[in-house]
C-alpha cells in the first residue's frame, strides 16, 4: 500500500468520536502528515495539553474548527459570541505554533443562520460582515486567517446565511487577504454554476485559506448535516474543482471533512485508511 498523499489532512470531524489522543495517533500511524482540529476535543484536554500532544505527534496543523455564528442581534449574546471567537483565534494561533513545519493558522468560520422569527437574510449577512470587522484586527495581531466558509443553501436558514463562494469573497473583500479569506469546500459549492469563476477570483485575490473535500450522494438522509461521503462515492467532479484550486497557486494541505453517521461509527484507523485511499484516487491525480 502506497504512502498517503503528503498534502492530505484529516479533518477531525471525519473521525468525530475519536478523542484528541486517538485522532492524532491514528492519523500519524497511517502516514498522514496533517490534521485539522475541532475546538471541542481540544477543550476536553485543555489548550496547553492539546498543544503538547500536537507537537509530540509530529503532525502539521491545517485548520481549527470552528468560529462564527455572527447573526445574533446586538446584545449580551452577540458580545459573548464575539468573545468566544477571540478565544478561538487564540487557540488557532497556539495550535499552529505547536504543529510541525508548514502548519497554518486558519480559523474556519460558519456564519450562522436566521434568528428565530426572522426573514431578514440581507440583514443577517450584514451582521456577519460587521462581526468579522470587529474580529479582524484581533486576528491580524494573532497572525490568524479567518476563513469564511459558505455552506450549501439548504443550511441557509439554520446554519449559514453565506451560501456561495462569491458571497464569502464579497464579505472578505473589505479586509486584508492575509486576515480574512474563504474556505473552499467541495460539498458546499460543487453545484454553483459560477464555482470555477469564483475559485479563480479567490486565487487572484489571495483568499483561499483552506481547501476541503468530500463527496455528495443522493438521496440525502433525514439529517442532511450527515450527508457527506468518501470522495468517489458520489457525484462531485474533483478533477475540475481541484484543478481550479491548484491553478490559483494554492499549495497547502487539503482537508477531508466528512459528516456521516456510518463513517463515524467505523473504526477511526479504518476511516483514515479509506480516506487516504479515496483521496489518492480522486484528488491526487489533479495536484500536479
């Protein structure tokens, strides 16, 4: 069995039920060189312990998930959300410093959905822009890039009012490209008729903070959040999307992030091995 692609990163969500120690171990044991972490497993052990564990693993750190949820109206809850995002920025900086050479300080942001009873989608998006404006100076001082992640439109009401890469780039355009960029996730943007044009735009503007891959398959399960699959098991054309990303000059780690109940229930080492194999078959041929 060949070694995993050196640019593959296992996003911890793919092995959701593995604690941090297990996630680091099975990733490194498989020969994968990079991992993206989630805040909850880091909090379980504490940031100081997490940074030591990451350093000891020898793995690169590719991103931290997640910040965001910015659509709250003015008030105490919104201020606490902003404070929590500042803590997430601090975590991202510490973990990136602890990771192996080539680690990136990227905090992925999910914008948040409409508030209960609201139909003001335009206003919600403006609150996202305002929140990022408040956080950008703090992120810049910490050396962290905020990656706005557009989510598929089926999540617009409850999770993310930013639904296209173009919308994410329009918000990011107000800020320095080193401070605010975008997450390019195949699951969320594969359907967009402007996706290749917008990837090219993101490249010109220097705003691809992270590239994430997984597949789309129908029919969707009852919980559409858990509708991601291994690459090659669905309908996404990883060739055209990956070639478009590579053409921008993006040369960093590529994360596999899968939300799927059956995959989560599988043995983490098995999942990492299958993830590596599917990445090699579907993404690696387009990285030259």
